[in-house]
């Protein structure tokens, strides 16, 4: 996940990537994932939701076009 986005908490990453990178990232994750013990959740934000992101404390939100935040 470090190659695709930034860590925002110990096991939470924000990835601002296009669809092709998302597919690549997900394939790599699924190769190392142990489905009996591990889980990864992907949350997609619509443009309206992205506009309403609020950050308290240390944090940065980057504006980019054609992205998926995971």
C-alpha cells in the first residue's frame, strides 16, 4: 500500500490513484492476503464526498483529477 498512497493511521492508507493503478494494487494485495486472517476494505469517494473531507490535526488533502481514494 505504501507504493500507492500515504499512511493516515497504522493500517489505513489513502490512495489517490486511477482505475488501472487500483486494479494493479488490488491484485498485489490479494496475492499476499491470507483470507482466513486478513481483510482489506476499499472505500470509493464520489466527487461530492471528496469535496466534504475534513481533517482535524495533522493532515493534508491533495486535489488531483481522475483519482480514486481508497
